């Protein structure tokens, strides 16, 4: 897997949250294959528990 530095990480998260940009577009921009990018996003999701806010909000 190609190492993803902090600068790339910040740009990836900006692009993910931008409407109209697809995951495959992000992979092409950073010269990553789709599996590498999805693995990175999965690791970040698990590391920071990005679902926590949604669970609190939708619990009731």
C-alpha cells in the first residue's frame, strides 16, 4: 500500500465530503488503486469511530 501522508489525508477527507466527487476520482488523483483507498478509509473510520455522532443523534 502506498503511504498516505497527513497532507494527502486532509485532501482526501475534503474530497470525500464534496458532493459530486466519487471515490474513484479520488483514487485517480492520488494514484492509488481503489482497494488501497477503501482500506485507508476503513481504517480511519474504525480508528476514529466516525459513526458515533450519528448513533447518538438517531438513538431516540
